[in-house]
C-alpha cells in the first residue's frame, strides 16, 4: 500500500529536482573550435538567465577527456552527465536545467 493514513512512504517519494542555480553546465572543447565558440555563446546565455554554474574543460589539457570526447566536441555536461555534443540547442538546454 503506497499511503497509510495519508502518509506517503519515503521509498515512493520522488527526489526534488535541483534548482537551476544549483546545477552546473560543463563545456568540453578545445581552442580554435568554432562549434565550441557557438556552444559557449548559447550556454552563457542560458546559464546567465537561469543562474546556473558554467565551467569549461579543454581536451588538449586532459588525456582522459581527449580519449572520451575528441570526436564529439563540443560536449555539454549537466552536473557531470553528458547532455549533448556537437551543437547546443538553447531550448533543450534550458528545459534540462529546469527539470
């Protein structure tokens, strides 16, 4: 039974999604990448509106990131999980941060 006397079991409660200001977007790219420049503009706009954090990682400075993402840059992560690669869709990014 899910509820007893109007109380929902903690096992059945959904965790509250973090607020956009508590989320971090990471852009993985490299210098001289025009798609990375375009992605940076979209990300900066969205995180600026929502108050989310934004960081960048350079694959030329990190062998593991290079191994994982060299063929996909720019790669966008939200809270460390891959969200997108090659292009950043403004609406899709905003929606993901608001979930």
